[in-house]
């Protein structure tokens, strides 16, 4: 009788351990970041592993974070194009999105109010899905007002011309991206900690 009771207790204990193991495994998935942007995100004129999403992933992993950073940058993309491909770019399970758009709108003379309306819609859609957002302004395009309106962090990408640029003199090279990643790392880490604690 005692032996049977011991067997039953052992089975219950093992079942309990298995349930805990499954629960820990489910909660221990990597934090998923999507770098959502145009050519500056895609890494135009540099190898993909030197673009900022790959450099950011390496920097975060070096600091001990379990993270995956997907490069969802498309060269030439506008805010309108970003809205059209939103669902395909932002996969289920995304925790953080880094949004970098607007310079192609400027180049194509899209009215600023239309650009900001599209960015507002992108950010609202991300927040509705429970995704944390970091907004990036590039060069002379200042989008700090958009970030402020949604109470999300903001980073301005500005580097002097010359050695930090790719061969076209406009896009960033690997060294330029490394500087930008270092500057934005504290903001990304803040969002990472929030995502990990959920």
C-alpha cells in the first residue's frame, strides 16, 4: 500500500516538474525586435551583416540579452508603402519595433501632414498589438513631435558627411552604423527590459 502511494506521489511530482519546465521554456523565448524602415534600415550599399539591425543584434547579445533583430527594411520605401506591407513586416510575437521612415516622403515631396498621419497610424497599430516602439528621425527629418505625441522613445540619426558614409555619400557605411547603434543602445535596452519583464 505504501509502495503504491509512493508511486502515485512520484507521478504527481514528475508531472508537476514537467509542467514547470514547459512553462519556463515558453516564457524564455528571445525578445523579438523588428527594424522597420527604408534603405537606411535595409543597409543600402553595405553587406547585410553590417547594416544596423545585424549590428544591433550583436551588440545586445554581447551584453547578454536573448534577442533576435529582424531586418524589415526596404530601399525606397515611403510611409504609405510601410502601411501597405505592415502585416507582412510585423510578424506575430514581435515585442519591439524600431520605426525609421520619412526621408523618401521628403524626396518625393509628400506633404508633411500626410507623412505624419501615416507614421501615426503605424505607431498606433503597433501599440494596439502591444508592441513597444522606438521612432528614428534621419538627418534633417525631425520626428520628435510624432514620438512625443505617442509617448515613445526617439533617436535622431545625424552623422557628419565623409568617412561614416557609403560610396554614394548619403547612406551610412558599417562604421557609421556602429556609431548609431551605440547611441541608440540605451533606449533599446530600456525597451528590452520592459519586454522581458512582461
